[in-house]
C-alpha cells in the first residue's frame, strides 16, 4: 500500500508540530510559581536628598535629553538625565 506524497508530508508535518507543541510549554514554565512572580515585580526605589531637609511637598524634577558622545568606534547618541529637588 503506497501513501500519496501529500498525505505523507502532512503526517510528518503534524508529527513535528505535535512534538513542538508538547515540548515548548514545558520549557517556558518555571518550576517555582513564586520565582516567576518575583521576576515580574519591580522593586520600589525611594529617593531622598542627602544634604538638606525638604518640605513634605518637595518633588524631584528631571530633564532628559539625547547627546552625542565621541567614542573610538564612532559617534553615538546616548541619553543623559539631570535631576534636582524643588
């Protein structure tokens, strides 16, 4: 009994896709559910000035911009941030 070429290629393709579908979720899942939650949550950072006391309404203002830096590999554009307390 001969199997037509289209049927044979369909069987091979479905077998490969079946193997990939069963293997991919096992790799993507972590062993510990708490580990995945810890990776996704970001820590809270509290910024306080060192030199002088500020009022309760004090805010930290920042200005960000892109500047050119000249490096051995060539000129690159990098972000710079300047912050102050108001």
